[in-house]
C-alpha cells in the first residue's frame, strides 16, 4: 500500500487520496510487484532476454567448447546481466523522478530500493534458468555440482545487482552506467582468474578465493564436465557468504540511493 500511495501522490497530486481511478487499483503494492508486473507486461522482451543466454549456452555445450573458456563466457554473461539490469533500471528511475515518489512512502529508506534490487535479481535468475538447465543437462553434472552451481548463480546475480545499484548511485545518468559497469567488472573478473586462470599460490589465489565470479566460474566448469578450480563445498560456502554480504550492503546503498534521488 505504501508504494500505491507514493505513486498516487506523484501521478495525480493532492486529490489522489479522494479520486482513485480503476487503473490505480491495478498498481502493485511494492517495488517487488512492480518489477514483476513490468516484466510480464512485455512478453516479447522477456522472450528475448531468455533467448539470448540460450543462444550462447547451446552452441558452447553442443559444440564441446573447452570448459574453461565456455565457463568464462557464461560467467561474464551472468555478471553483465545482473549489474547492467539493476544499474540501468535504477538510473532511469532516478532520472524520471520515480524515486522521489518512493521517498514519500513510510518505512526505512532502504526498503523500496532493496525490494527493487531483489526483484531484479529474481527476474535475472528466471531469465538465465533455461541456459543453466542446458549447461547441467549437457555437462552431466552430479548433485553436488548442481547445488553449487545454483548457489553461485543466485549469489552472483544478487551481488551483481547490488553492485549495479551502487554504480547507479554514483553515475550521472543511464548512459554513464554502462561505462561504469564495464570499468568495475573488468578487474573483478580478472582477479577471479577468468582470463588467465587461478595461480596455485600468492596474492592472486587469495583474491580469487574472495571473488564471487571466481566461484561461479569454478561451478560452471564443473557443471560442464571439467575440473573445477575450487571444491564444491568451498564454492557453496563462498556463495552463501556473498549472498549475506550483498543483503547487508543493500541497507546503506539502498538508503543512499533513495536519499539522493
């Protein structure tokens, strides 16, 4: 109801509380519902968002691409889907004034943006689910590899969406966000060993162990039938740790986004 009140104030002004149109009752009550409603209202765009990852995954699996490089491409895809989606959406929402309407809703300042980011991550997961199913089916992954893959994909999407939210807060507009995402993701992917592999010792090994993209890469390699970089237990533990950290970071980042608007 708080988002309905906020949208009503922003759309119709002072008289919104007394003159409600039938369409107003169809508006979702939370940013979570709004994100899903907008997604489902554009089935062609949703179909394209599902088809593009499939168009990448199917040739990689069916063509027997080297597992390291196939997993690298899929990891970059997951990272870009998560970071770009939330960053662009929130940057446009700030530019259009939608965050101003959310700011008048009662409750903690971080909650509307937090719900929006979580919904974006959930939509991304649905978008990537068919492609990940192709990876699991084609690679003949066992139960441990499937569980580790599910956890690392989910946590990486969540972390990437929170990163996108932070970049939208710092960027000057939607166009600038794309450059910022590329600039920030490139060193994170490199430190995860996606381009050169993970060394057996040294600070690069420590950095890779702390990098969520490295553990997603490891899980994808295993799901594709290759030799994983880290154990399934370590990948799963890292995924849970990054998911918890991303949720904690949503509080200050989401609050700052709504205050700046």
